[in-house]
C-alpha cells in the first residue's frame, strides 16, 4: 500500500508540474506581435479617426489575429501635420495618414484630384479614381516611391458655409471674403469667381468667422463639425468646389521587414476597395451625421444646391483656366502625360462606379 501511495503521489506531482509548465511553454512558443507606430494628426475620437483611419488599423489587427498591432500617437503628439510624410520616410512613425493640403508640391501629379470643380459624384468615387490613377500611371506611383501606400482618401470641399447669404450665381461672390481651403489653387479659384480669398490656420477660423473677418468658409463636414462653424453660419451652399488628397503610408523599410504572409493580409485590407470604403465612411456618410448633430443642437440650416447649368458657368470661369495651368506647369516640369492624367480623371468621373456598398 505504501508503494502504491508513493506512485500516486509521484503521478500527482507530475500532473501538477505539467499543468504549471504548459502556460510557460505556450508563452515561449507564442509569436510576439509586430507593433507599428502610428503618427496621427487628428484627436482620438474625432470623425476622421472613428470613420476613417482607425477602421483600417482595426481591420488589420483583426485580419492578422493580433500578429500586427499599433502603438497609437494621435493629435500630433508624435508628428505635426506638415511633417507626416517625412516622419514616415525617416522612421519616426511607421504608419501615418498624410493630408496633402499641408504638403504643397510633394506629389503634383496626384494633386490633379485637388483641381477646382471636378464634378466628382462622391468621395467614394474620387478616392477610387485616385487609386486607379496610381495603378495606371507610373509617374504617379513614382511620386510615392519612398513609401508603401495602402490606400487613398479624397476629401471633398462640398459646401460653402456663410453667416448671411447663399451663393446661387456668380454675382453672389462679388467682394465676399471667403476662407479658402483645398490646396494651392483654392485662393485663385475664389478670386476668379469674384470673391476675396482669405487664408489662415484652422485654429483661427472660428473666431475670425464669428468676428466677420471673413463672410464664408469653404468646408467639408469633418471640418465644419470639428471647428463648430455651424454655431456661427447657417447658410449652406452645396457645390463640389474642390478636393484634397489623403494618403495612407507605411515606412518602406518597415514594410519590407514584414513576413510575406503579413504583407499579403495587409494588402487584402488595402487598395481600391479600402479607398472607396473610407471615402464613403469619412466623407459621404458625414452629411447625414452632420445634419443630425447640427439640428439636435438647435442650430438652423438654410440649404441650397447649385443648379447644374449654373455650375457649368462657374467651371468655365474659375476651373478651366486652372486645369489648363496645372497641365501647362506639370508639362513644363517634364510630365507630358499631365493632359492624359486630367483627361483620364474626367473620363472616370463619367464612367466609374465604386464597387463598395455600405
């Protein structure tokens, strides 16, 4: 009996040892996650993060089953907006979403998407169009060669918010001070319409709009809600006034260091469909969110959509000259394909329908 008891004790001890050691063996055998530093410019919880950039990061984490995760630095705590491109190129951040309004001249061919009054049907369509251009034109890919690009988003400046008037025809622009956004050509666009363009940092817009330093502001819903311009202006003129490019970038060396299966998974979470999706989520769907928020807070909205025949007059006066200037300037810089790129954009606006369905 004594021998039998010793055997049972030995067996019990063995089971206890196995039970204690197994978690350690699993921990040692488990692959450590790949941590990518995300340098974001928007606050955590802001619309661009919730409905845009964070969707991609969360889907990458889920698709890789936690093998890739992100160390997040939002609200410019790691990099400032004008430094996003350079920060990823140098490895300060591994991943960022760069807003090209703050990077003038960095990717002049991709900035075709920021030309005034391109009649995009939606931000989803515009975002998909830039991805198609990126695939079709080697010179556009070359502009991004120092990075790995996961997707693009095109934000659309789709309304003019004013304190005291709607803009129904070009006479309504005469002498009106309007804050310009959307790239280097935006002030010239407003000037050709007869307005007086005003430029200033985002942080100064609300107070100066309130004080009457400018009478109106070119906006998109992310911008109008974030800056709370709806508290000051109640007149909304809907018109596809301009676009701006946002590119999602990964440091090239970091990308090349990732295991091939991880690269494949990230690629499946990127590209054309992701560009379309985030164009919709961040910008197209923002219209309903914004209207609800504004009305729930008790502010008035007087709305007007510019008639198609009137819009054509605006395009002829203030867009065609700047389209031609863009072609001429880039051709002179050694890009004879500039006219072809612009013509391709106009063709795709007419024929391309996004495959993404919300």
